[in-house]
C-alpha cells in the first residue's frame, strides 16, 4: 500500500440549517489499496460524509482530499477519482443498462474509444440485459448496475453505501466477489454496511462514527480484540433448574437443562478460571465450547459507551 492515503479527512464538520450537527470534527485517512469499513448506527453521519466526498453536500468546516485532490481546490479531479454507489436505487426507467453506462461515461468526459460499457456489464453479470429497459430489471440487477455506473470512469476509489441492503445472499456473494476483484486490481474500496459480519470478513480497517463523532479507527483484527467479554458454553453432567451464579461471572444463562452459557470479562479472568469456578460450585463439566467475540460485540459496546 502507498504511504499517500486514498482519502484524507481532516477536522470535517457539517451543521445543517436548523442547527443539527451531522459531523463533528472528524479526521481519518483511508489507505490506498485497502477495503475500508465505515460503520455507525442510522443517523450517525456516514451518508453525510459520503455526500460531502461526492460533492452533493457542502461541508461546514474542515478539509477532505480524494487521491490527493482537495475537494474545494480541485473539485473536478477529486470527483473523477471516486465512484459512489448510493443506497437508493435511482434510474431513468426508459434507459437500457447499456445506454445508462454510455450516458454516465459521457458525463465524466470518457472518450467513446475508452469506454468499457460491455466489459462492465459482463463484470456485474448483466451482459444479457444490456438492451432491456432498466424498469424491467430486478432489484438485485439494478443494484449491480449501480456498481457498474460508479466504475465507468475507472476511478481509483469506490464507495459502496449499504450495497447489499435488502438483497439476497446469492447476490450479496456476487457483489463481494466483484468488489474483491476490483480491490485486487488496485481499487481502494470504502464500504458502509449494517451487516457487521461482512465488515469483519472483508475490511482491512474500520472506522466507527456515532452522533457525528469518530469513536474508533483501527485494523479490523485489533478492533475485534477490543471486546472484553468472552463466553464459554458448558455441558454439565446433571440437569439444572437455574444457571449457576458466581461473583466473577458477567452473566450466566441456561440454554437447556444441562447446557449453560457463561459470559466473563477477559481482563478479570480466563476460561480456565471460569471452569474452576463452576467446578467449585460442585458441578461436573462434560463438554466445553468457547465463543469468540466478534465485531458486533465491539460495535455495540463502543456505540453504547458513546451514548452515555
């Protein structure tokens, strides 16, 4: 990865008319060549940030650069360096996919000889629908066409804003295969998603925004490692009517009459000490399964702490 960031955001703030602060002094860099996750609850400020980068919303203060181009000083070069796949599916229903891509390429000033219309349609599995009216496409096909539209000018950075919201698992998998292929080709990908398992599997690094503030930015593995709570699922040798209790347990829950899930703070004890505590209560353990923390645990922990 290059030392120069694909996107650099410095002290970015946005206050809408009426006084609502959507972004509050946000700063972070997106490394070139990465798949970068931008996460946060609804209303956190993610879409505002993306709309500022796309030129659709004017920032109140701060600075942003895309591929080294300041969005205020070099707006044309900045816009040429990024492709945005929006949440909303918006099309002229009377254009075919082929016509939609040709028009988009024209708007970006791509000469006809350098347009990649059929190549892009093949890449998103829409080659056979090239001449069908956009209104006849399924929701999943329209979503794929949005990705192709964002790539007509071969931008080095692409932003996918909730690209798999409301689509089936098969389409989601197809989209991620294409995104991974783009990334292998050198495209920097910025992803917002509500599917935290996707972010955990796909993203090299993640930033979390809540109430307009940046509350975390770390490599994904490091972020997941922040989870303090871990759990063990124990199968006991006799039936229980209530979960065992111990001062060191964060929580204990009966999953069935012989299976209990115990949550503990990894900073205070380890799994071996949990087992010893259970045995100290006079219980015999016949099977043990550990449950590792995931991004969802960290996300919920960080956003709930930020609300206090």
